[in-house]
């Protein structure tokens, strides 16, 4: 099996999930496959779906059946190339409901390289905390002389952090990160989670 390019996916493309769903309940251990399509790409899955422990970023969504036991198996395209790692399903019943998610293989590659070189996935950090403008009182916005309608106000910053060293400070309003508009601190968390140490970051600040 060859590695594919998860940046080259399109909606509706046929995919196959390989694994051994409910393997501990079936005496025959042979793997099984399920077929579906790429339902969506670059999905962000909120903490609540992942049990509150992590953010799932840039996920491939598929309706190929993913059930407990075949997560961790490959998601392959019609050419047999691995384009993702089956990771999770969203289900209220515990069974497949056509909402499966896979980590893109290009991201999995980068994480694997980090683990091989450093023994872990090194987490980048900006070094600040913020609040959404729409959660701050009008009086406070006037006091801080903030005139933009959306963005994230920096409320705390670590003075040894990369962001502070580049000139960010408390009271600044971040309106975009790497060209992507942000309106809530969670938007910044998602962007940060997608980065690796050494990746460039551009902040648009009001």
C-alpha cells in the first residue's frame, strides 16, 4: 500500500476504511472493509465530541462505516493509496451513523516525523489568552478604545512568549491569524493546534 496525498481530495471521492470493527467480539480476526465517500474535508470537531480532551483539526469526514475497532486503520482512496487514519465516529447510539472522521495522512506524516525525531509531538504555543469582543461589555470596549466589531482581545500574555516578543500586548485585538478571520478564542486554538514548531504565523492586530 502506498501513501497518498490528503491535500488532493475532493468531495464525493470514493474511499475505503480498513480495520477490524468489534474485533474482540468476533472470533474470526480477519480485517474488514467498508466503502463510502469523502463527505467533507478540513472539518473542525469541537472538544465536546472528543470527550473534552482535544481538538480535532482538519479532519476528513466520510460515510464509510467506522466503528469501535477499526479506528487506527487506514482510509484509502480508489487507487489503494492511504489518505487518512480512521480516528473517530460521531454517534449518539455508539454505532455507525455515517459520520466518521480520519486524520489526513499528510498531517499524520508530520506527527510521525516529530515522534521519530523528538519522541513526542511538540505543541506550539502563542503565549496569550483572550476573550471574544462580543463577550465584553460596551463600556469596557469604549474604555479600551476598541472600535472593531469582531476579534479576540488579548487579556493575558506571557512576557517570554513568541507573541509578546513580536510586539503583541494586552488590549490588542486579533482579527485574523494566518489570513483566517477569528472571532472567538477557540478559533485561535484550532489554528494553533494545526501548526508545528517552526511554522510561520501572521497575526492581524487592530
